[in-house]
């Protein structure tokens, strides 16, 4: 859990920088998706999981996490 808005904003900025820097790495997008899910940012999590699965369609863990997100939404 992130205690304050500043920490959360910093985390989100670092996540987006990592996603841009490592745009072709499905693991980065998966980690971002997990983080956005924990922060209840469903739209962003969806985009991250979809991008991760585009890059690695055989990633079972990512597909399961994405399905869990969709079932909550």
C-alpha cells in the first residue's frame, strides 16, 4: 500500500518511464499491469496486460492476471 499521493504519483511516473524505455519487454508491461491493478486503475492495467500479451501471447501468468482483472471489472 502506498501511504500518500506523492509516493503513488512517483511510482506511476517511474512505471510509465520504464514502459517507454523497455517498450518491447512484455515483463515490464505485466509488472505495470499488476501495479495498476493493485491501485485499482483498471483502464491502465488493461492497457498494460494487453500490450504484454501482444508481445508474448503465450504468457500464461499474464493471461491469468488479465482474466482476473476482467472478472473484477
